[in-house]
C-alpha cells in the first residue's frame, strides 16, 4: 500500500454527499481495487450546519473553496459546486496552481472555460477529469477517450437531459399538453432554478460540446452548438409522430462533415423502435459511432446522487491508479479549432402548420416547397373544424437551409394560420 | 514523443488483419491520442502466403508464435490465435517470461488459465488485457474495472453470443424450427468449427466467467458456471413466450448472493419491451448493475473484424498511455475464491410439456407442483389433435431445486407424453 489519495470536496449537495458516502462505506473495496487508500481530508460548502445525512466531523472544514483547493493535505480537488464562473472556476484555478488534480461534474464551467483550464492543468502536469459532467453514471467520456481511441468517430448522439425526456415521454403517455407537464416537473423539483437550462436545451448542449471535443480532438466550441429547446413541441406533434412510427426526443448530434463540425441540440424524430426511441423518463442514452467499432449504445441514469457520485469516483479512482489521460483525450494544446458547419447534414423533416381553409391553400404550400427544392414524401390534411386546417408534411432528405427558405416563402402565400413547426428526422 | 510502442501480433485471421489495418491507417491519430507512436514490428501466423488484404512486408515474420513473443523488438505481445491451450498459452507464457505486456482476445484461455497467467504477468510487473475477449467492441471490461470501480456490483447480465441470438431471433421472425435455422447459420459461416461452443453456451459461459471475476474480485471459476444451450428451444416455446410478452435469449447472469456466487448461462425469458428483449440478430448487450450507479446497459457488435480489432486497440492504447490496470481489476493474488452457489436465486419459470389426453392429467401435474411448493401463476392447455395435449405453465417465483423436484415427480404420474422444458424468467 502506498500513501493514501487525499480528497478535498467542494460542494456538498446531493452529489457531494453521495461521494462522501462511497468513500466512507467502501474504504476496503476502493483500496483493494486501486492499491491505495482513498480518504477525504477536507470539505467545503455554503452552509456548515445543514444536515446532509453524512458524518463530516472527521474532515477539516473550509468556508472558502479556494482555501480548500490550496490545502497541503489535499491531492485531488473534487469540484461539485457548479456554475460556469465564480467560486467553481476560481477554486479550480487555485487547485491547479497549487499542483492538485481536479475532478469535476461541472459541465457549464468546462463547456466555457475547459480549454483554458485544461491547458493550465496540463502545463502543471495535472489532470482535470469530468466523467460526471456528461450523462451522469454512463461512462461515456472514458468510452470515447479510451475504449474507442482506435476509431475515427463518425457521429455522437445523445439524449442527455433527463428532465426534457421526462416531459416528452410524460406528454405522450398521459396525453397532456406541454405547459401542464412542465408545471408537474417543476412541482417534482426536476427543473433547474432557471428552467431554460433544461427545456431550452442549454444544459444538454454543454454536454454535447464536451462530447464533440473528446470525439474529434477539437477545442470545446459551445458557442457553435445550434440549440433549440422543447418549448414549442405540442402534444399534437407527439401524437402525429407516434402515428408515423416516431418519437420526439431532445437529441444532441455531433458529426464531422466535409464542411466542418456540426453540433446541434434540438428536438428530433427518431424511430419508435430504435434504442433512442424506446428511452423512457429520466434515463439518458448516448450513441457512439466509430469507423471500426460500429455503433455502441450506452444507457443509464443521467442524474441523481448515486449515478453521478459513481462517475465522480470513477475519475478519482483513475487518479488513484495513476491513470492520467488528458482532459479531452489528448493534450489540450494539440486540440484543433474545428470549423463550425452552420448548415446541418441533409435529413428528412417533419413539418406541421395550420392553414386557412381556402381552396388551393395546400397547393400553394406544396409549390413553395418544390420551388425551394424540397420534395415531399408524405402530406396529410387532418379533419378540422372552424376555418383552419391542420396539415402535416414529411419531406424527403433536404438541407435545413432549403427548408428554411421554403418556410419563409410560405408567409407570402397568405394561407398560413400559424407558424410552421419543423422537426428533423434523425437516422439512428 | 517518446519511443514507439512495438507490437508483435500472433494470429492474422479476421481480427489480426483488422488490428494491422488500424495501426497502419491511423498512425497519426493514435500517436496524437497516446503521445507516442504505435508500430508493428513482427507478426506470426500459420500460413505465410495467405492473402489477408494487408501489406505485411514491413514486419518481421515468425513461424513460431513463441519466438515472436520473445523478440527483443516487441513490447506488447498481441495474442489473436485462440484456443485455451497449445500455442496461444505457450506463447503468452513466453511473452510474460520475456517481460512483455500481453493483449488477447482469447476468452477460452483466460477462462481456464487466467488466474495462473495473470499471477505470472503481475509477478513480472506486466499486464494481460482482454477487452476483446468479451462482447467484442463493447467496452465492458473497462466499464466494470474502471468506470464502476466505486460500486459494489449487484448483477451482471449479458447476451454475448451473437450466433445464438441470431438463431433465436431468426426462428421468431421467420417462424422456422431450430434445426433449419441452425443449418442456415452454418451455411452463413456463423458457427464455430465445433458448434457446441456456440449453441451449447460454452463460448458465452467463458465470457460470463471473466465478467464475474472482474465484477466481484473473485478468481475465474468457469467450471462453476451452470450452462444450458439453446438446442432444446422450439419454435413453439418462442411463440408461446411472445404471446405472453416475452422473448427467449441465451442470457448469462452472474450474481453474488448470500449463498455464494451464482453464474448461469442459459435460455431465459425476458420482457419483450426490455432492452435485452429488443436485441435482434448478432448484436450483443451487457447489463451492469451497481449499488450506486444503478443499471447501465451497453449494446454493440459482439464480433467481427472492426469491433473486435477496436477492442484490441483499446487495450494496446491503454498500455501506450501507461494505463496498467491489473488483468481482473485488482492484483490476481488478492482475488478471492468465490463459493459457487449451485441453486439459483428464485425466479418465475416457464414450463412446457405434452400430456396424454386423459381425464385428470392436468390435475396430476398441478398437484405435483403444489407438493413441491411451486405455485402456479398461469396454466393453459392448448387446442390439440390426436391423443396428446400441449400444456403451458408459468409459475410464481420458485427455486430451481423445487422446480426440478416437481419435474421429477411428474414422471411418476404417468401422464407425461414428452420431457418438460423449463425456462427461467429473468427479471430485467
């Protein structure tokens, strides 16, 4: 047995408490697996008095996470506070400057400052690891950086926001409208303080940007992610999609194309019979496609105390075993700046709109599509009341640019009674 | 850049040729990811002249894999010959004695000699890695030994023989009997030279024994795996199961119970709507359950050139990065000898038999079940011709011992017209 690996934990919310429990309950197991004891020496959080269901009396307490990060008796700084900037970033920088390794679950911080932090850590001979930041307990960062290291990655896809998947599957299963299920999720405490992070797709986009970096050896480019949330998805969309054998998911896709790196986080139709289509509730799924390995699907809990703490411990135990893979799989200074590809690869699209019930209305829409070079696979006009008619169109493969051009020209026809909704149909 | 990592590859079948292709085509990518060049210096196979679709002229040729394993210009001995004993074992031992690390895809060798080989390697300060031996391209060994290292594993399950899954799903989809689909698989080249390895469950049992070792920190105990093949599964079983919402899979389960370690590889009924139930054709799936992470499902190609070579490269690149996890996740000398639990954990069972069409026949079977303490959930007698009647029973949870005792007493009733088939219904 060598010297113990000493952890300083900043942030004692659900995940922090979960990490404390694992380290306390599994001391023998962890030592047997890594060949050295893993211990906690110091902790930090906003309130010292809160009952977290774990005994913290053996650990030194620091009110200031920066002070914790600098302590001589800490080897690994475990950052579980969250927030892109502020104390999390300051303490991470302090830890690196003091020669500590860092394990974090902070997707926002790494999506925005990951390059700078990884370069600083690697210049100091330290590592920053972040398995817990993406898809909770699913070991996707390790799968990409280590298991698939012999592959050129062709595509990475994922359903990585459990709240959105809960809302979408609940709408479908209960036949409830978005607003009602959103409120329900809110009552259940599933939503972030700023719900836009969830339903606006931002949280999931942070994760996608990190995945794209490790998949393609490129600098994290969160700003280049095309983001669309689930706020405009209606129960009608979900039912129409189901009727055609699809389900709607908030799906992230990162794909290197001849035109550059595409990163999009948006609602997509996927076949109901595919692994992604079958995903229910808060579960996450990541699909990795490599040129040799083919398609690998990983499924598990994307959040929660146990799964996220398990992922944090995976990184901690790697460090205990002296597994020191660079943050993004290769040295940060060797990551390339990917050219962002604005226009997505061609795909079929689902289009829903309501037309004024006038003779020739549907023909005008079909003509506008044809003039934009978008060809129609299926078109349905539904039975209707009043003076408007709901219309559903599935296109053949087209680019988003061509589709947007068609949608803009719909306006000039004068037959639109509502803004069209366009949803990509992703081949999975 | 440090010195190159030099590979000696023994065995140039599909997988060996796949590894050569990756090393040749991806030299820059591999060096960027690991920080050092990865090169092949020498190869060995049975026939030097065979066209393998790769240029081998740059590499030294050895007719004898033992000679290859000892070469001074080899750092990692890549064993892709197969076979539990013979040249594969001799060359692996020679490599270890000569101070080489070993990467192998040889499940049979490790299932039988893994403990001895791992102890020898670790005594010499070397590693044996075997990601490619279990479930092809699915990174399950790394997931268990590294990603889930903070968990007590509760259960490991897997569909890990693509040929069996092909046969079972093909029977169901085409409504064909076992013998016909077996012959079809044979024609397609899906079966091992000795098909019992596949359809008898032995190949999959080798894999399960390796998974159990890394999951529970126990010595590989292949002899303790309860093995039952798919040879007795009929199209009627598959159709009856489907009718009740189940599918039949050759499922491996390793589970640590109060009575010891259960390891079984046998046909099981699983819910048709579960990830395992939805698995079609040659794809593999492994389900890992940890006390913190919950359930993680991994799905991918279980065989074939690309996926298996990808897994071999994962181990090679770990060594290039100086990731040196012991063969079974912790030092081989610290693995415990698990007590094998002969009787499986209770489960519901599916029972199918044919009875002579006499008054009271069904009652006699029901009585025998009751006397053995097996309670019946559902029982059906199917429409029939001639003088026998097919009967289907689903029991409540019971032990295999109680069920076997009931089945033995069926014989004394004199109403059996065929041997009963009993299939476990696994909760997934």
